[in-house]
């Protein structure tokens, strides 16, 4: 393998991933040796409002997919309202393609805990919950150990480091439901209900967990906070772009030589990421890819030089999402890929709203028909019409996301569908091969 | 197939009752219902699935109706309504894993075991399921056993893994701790600490996770430096009250 060019290497900005290569960084002694909990000491000396202002100034945007400005979210929490405030960390990683939070919690769990304490201090919360995906048992073990160690060292509990600030943190495991990554569904789940999204407004900032002011932030967002506190807003903004500041972990998977986690300044292109990752697997040519998980419209080889930041990707008709870059080649079937994604949305639809529940159910059926060689050209119109009735009409973003692979694959690769319909591509599905069908 | 209504009387142990009280105590007073998901994991630790007795137990602990608990138990994939084996083998068949070979892995295991999705072998050893994205796409295709990861599988390697389990062995996962039984894992899911020696320290990852970090180190690339001692600036004073 040829080494990446100096220009590509210069895109790397190890900040959140910097400690990952130190074998004992997950342990509190290792973490403290590597600047661990210094940011907390610094934050506790400042006024909580100044911590919020710092995060606002840094331009940090949420790493869970929506990219909402983090400091602004914190500032929405009403103060002196007499109600308890809560921080809920969304560690329910499950967007297809996304695999950045589990390694972060495995290798650097104290960064998350330190971020939790600083955030709670800023928003005046005395209780935090980390809602981790149930299946993530290996990461949960490390996070629980980090919580226990932090209590033992006085970084959690009563009167943290003599500041008078108290904080209790509970790690809460989910039970297998993608929808619980949606923040209001997550809150319902944490309250002991089915994980179904809530009507907004009111927003969690005023009526969140237990109808109290609540900040819900992703693992990557909270883990960024100690770095911003240590380095300052101006330092953070040296990386990334003007409106998408800082480093971000790009998770590369699929037909590439060295899939994995690559932390770069925001706005790095797929061309650069591919170079860092050793290029496409020999014999495979780039055909389609997701910039940020399956809920983000597919892009093609025409988008190799698109800067992968929030605004540039939006301008190209897609979404940066969770920077889960799934790379597929000319040997991968985009119609089948979309079918598998739709099966996922169909399975994970919570059933609360009709467009998402019914739309995904019927679209799966249409894909099965097309992939069995029995589709018609009208099916393609029906798919688009169904998407029209799901996108923007669903209760939450799960329904919107389900339409992304459908509309984008039809936009860029309509001929692939027509080839199934007109018999040029042999049928791929038979009843006994419907793996994952329900 | 068993239904939630068709259970037989079952008494949960005093130990489970004590654990339930400890779990409930983690949540704020008056918000005990938050303990429902952990409690449903807890009843699975005794019974291997959520039975009508498990539903009734959770309802009793939290002052809920059985209907309220049943509505939650049936929503989440990890609560099993049919008897499960000692090992739950989950094969990711979401798009990326499927196309990288996960579909083939699933078909092979299904043929090897003679069971389909959410079914258990006659000897009660292995339950098979196809799973949605397991958040390990850089290790595709992946299989988990009792939620511990076996990365970069092929039909052959997964078949060997199953054969080892059937031979009474416990192959070491690629990431995470050594295997335990599904019921023991349910205790961890309920929030009990895994106190096995070395479980927390067990191997964290394969090479994929560290690729970007090591590439930067190898070429001497670092993020910009900073002055960690610079204090957080005081925000400009807000405008006074009207």
C-alpha cells in the first residue's frame, strides 16, 4: 500500500481519538496521566454561564446527526426555575453505518464522564443518565467502571473537588430499539415506557425527562467538551470549517482497504478519506456511499470532492448525519442495498404514526416484488409517491430517514431498477432467501 | 409458541427481589418506573425470557398493571418471549454487513443449526437471530454471541464458532470479555457489575478502531497545540433587568 500524501495526512486531527492508542487510557490512572480531569478543575473555577458561553463560542455542533449548536441547546435550559435539571447522554448508537461511539466509550470512557460533569455544572443539573444501547455490553462495562472510579476519586458524588457541586450519574441500558436514539423516544424509554417519540413543542429543554428541563447530547458531543474547555474556543475553531468547527470522527466501512475510525477536521472530502484508508479494495470501483448513515441520501463518485461538513453536504442534497461513511462499489447492488435498509426501517418503526408504519411496510413489499423480477415501471412512481407521504409527514425523523435511500437511489440509479423490471438483471430474491424479512 | 398469558406460576428468588430493590433505588424518588427496562432484563436473568410471571413481578415491584408492563416488554427486541438457549447468536444482516457476507453467514448458521430467526436448537444450547446494525460496520460482517463481538466473520469462521460452542468451548471474542451464559449477561444488562476478573480490561478492539490514530502517530501528525492553563474567559456582563 502506498502511503497517503502529506496533504491527506494533514487532514488528520487526533483530538477525541488521541488517547485511544494508550492501552490504559480507559483506566482512571491512565486518563489522569493524559490531562484527564484537568478540564473539570478548570471548569469548576469558572462561572457556569461562562462555560456555556465558551461552548457557544467554539461553534460545537451536536455529533448525533442533527448538528444542532450545542451551546445554544444548553442556553435554552431555564435557570432559577426551581425544577431539577437533567443531562441525558444519548449512547444508543445504532444508525446503520455508525460505529464511533462504542470505540470512544471503550477506549476513553472518562472523557465522556468528565464531559458529563462539566456539562451538568454548566446547565445546573445534579443528575445525569447515560442511556447506552443494550447490545453494547462491552462498552457499558468500561463506562460503568469509569463511573465507579470517578465516584471513588471524588469526580462524581457530593461536593465534587470541593466545589459544592453535586452530581449523580446512572448508566441505563436500553433493550434493542433503534427508535430510542431519537431524543424524545429515548426519554420515554428512560421513563420506563415504550420508546416512542413525543410531540414537540414542548421541547426537552423545558419539558424533557420527568417533564423537567433536560439536555440530550450525543456521546461525541459530550466527549468534545473537556477538549474545548482545555484548548479554548479559538483552538477548536482552528480545525474544521467556519460553520462546522472542530474535529470529527469519520467512520469508514465497506469496500475499502483499511476501514476504521479516522478523526479529521470537519469538511474533509471522501477523496482524502479514501486516500487515508488505502483506497478502494482492488477490483472495486466506487459507486454509491452514505455520508452519515443510512438515513442520509446516497452520494456517488461525483461527490468525491464534496467537503463533508454540515452545510456543504446539505447543499449537495444530503445530510452529514453521524459521519458514517459506508462505501459501496460497482459490484454492490443499490436496489438490494436499499431494500435491506428499508427492511431495517420497517422493523424499527415504532408504529406510532401511520405514514412511517404503513409506508415502510408497503415499500418493503414493492422492493421484494422488484427484486423478484416481478416489478413494474409504475412501482417506481409508487415508491416516490409513498416517500412523498412519509417524508415530512411522519412523527419523527425515522420516517424521513427511511425515504433517503429510496429517493436518492432512484435519483442516481434509476436504470438499476429498470434493469430488474425489464429482466436484464436476474431476480435476486426468492421466498426462501428473504433473510431479514418479517 | 408461548404467549404472555400462557405462563405457569413461578416464584422469583429472594436474591432477585433484593436486586430489584437495588435497581429501583438508582432512580429518583417517585420515578421508580424508570427501573422497568432494567427489571425486565433482571427477570430474563432468572427465566431466560420475559414470561407472564416476569411481567407480573415487574408490575408488582413498580406498582404498575401487567398490561402496562406487557406493552413495554413487547416493544423491545432484547426481551425474548420464547425460551432462549445458553447462547444467543446474532448475525448482523443490515445492508453493509449483509453485502460484505453477513447474509451468507446467516444462511450458513441457519443451515448448520437447523433453526431460523428467533428459534432455539432442540438441545436448548443456541438461539439464532438476525440482527439490525450492531454499530461495528468497520468490522463487517459481525456476529455476536450473548452480545460479545466476533468481528470480520465469514460463513466458515462463523460455522467453526458454532461448532466450538456445541463442543462445550467458549471461543474468545474479538472485543469484550469472555463468554458467559445469556442469563448471566441479562444480569449485567439489568445493571449489575460484571465482577469477573479481567472482564473490564478485556481486549478493546481490532486494528480498525485505531487506524486513524496510529496513522497520525506514525507520520507525526498532531492536532494544533493549546495552552491548557488559559482560564475560561468571563462572558460579557448581560444587560441589566428592564
